[in-house]
C-alpha cells in the first residue's frame, strides 16, 4: 500500500509541477506568495504560475524545467491521449495509467510509448528507492498532490542515498 502511495506521489515529479515545488526556493516562494493553498489538484502550481514574475530566479528555473518536460510529454503523447483517453481528467496519474495499457501493443506512437515507458521506469525507481524513507520520515503525510514527494525532498539530508538520487532534479 505504501509503495502505491509513493508511486502516486512521484507522478507529479515525473511530468508535473512537483519537482519545481519540491526545491527549497519554490517552497519558500509558495509560502510567501500562496499562503494557505495546499498542494494538490494543481492549485499551488497554478498559484505559482500566476505569480511567475515574483518567483525567485531558482524557482523560475525549476518552473521552466517542469514546463519543458510537460511540453515534451504533451508533444509526444497528445494525439494518443486524444485517441485512447479522451475523457480522462488529468491528475493523479490517470492519463499515464490510461496510456500504460497500450504499451507494447504497437498502438501508441513510438515517441509516446518511449515517454510513457520512461515515466513508468522513473516512477518504479522512485517507489523502489523511497518506500522505506517515506514510511520512516513521512508516515503521517497523506498521499496525493505530490505531498510525499515534497516531504521527502524537504528532508533530503535524512534520506537514504538511493532515495536522494531518485528525488534529485
């Protein structure tokens, strides 16, 4: 069960806003610019984007990197998402799970299949590398919205070396 929660937390890190939010500059910016907005359902990410010009330069760099990754994934997979997952609401890994079903069947475009396989491998690596750390350091943190990922990233000095590598930018 905990491994599944860690995998869900990592989805945001793979192609979404979690990695940008997980670094100290973005956490500080989120506290300053978006007080009281919880991580989850993209609300905190949207708040940071609304305040883009007030973000620290290091947080702006993280946001740009996340946007680049998301644009690449979108460019690779948008036609396949439209074809196979047209009514699937984004978030919580639902689109990736929908596309996963088509991996290995020669149904996805090659570049989309590669992107999905890479995302799934990163998720598995994160789950394998960080399940014990999450149980030890983030036991009371509810799953969803990248909260476990953020919890782990905020305690990078206490992470196992394997998990530290998995959550590093």
